[in-house]
C-alpha cells in the first residue's frame, strides 16, 4: 500500500501506479487535464511514463471548454 496526496486529499493505492492508469480509473480523459506532480507541471509527453509513488503530491486539473458566446 502506498500513500499519496491527490487534489488535497490523502489517497492510498495498492502499488505504485501509472498515472494514465489512475486517470483511466477515474474516467478522466488524459487529453483534458493538466497534471502537477510534486510542484512541477508535467508535459503531455511525460504522462505516459509517469508512475505515482509513495509520498507524491499530485494536482489534477480538468480543462473546461467554453468562452464568450
């Protein structure tokens, strides 16, 4: 069991987990989010190679479309 903090909440995962697998488990489209890992914003190219591990601090921000209509 690993413990980390995601969007301000304590989270426990069974094992280190690929970020994309975690996003998929939430039903989140990787193309519609920005991810900050341990105070560093990840580039899109980094998402597939990133594993969530013990003690990580993660912020996941969903992009919302829209604008002046």
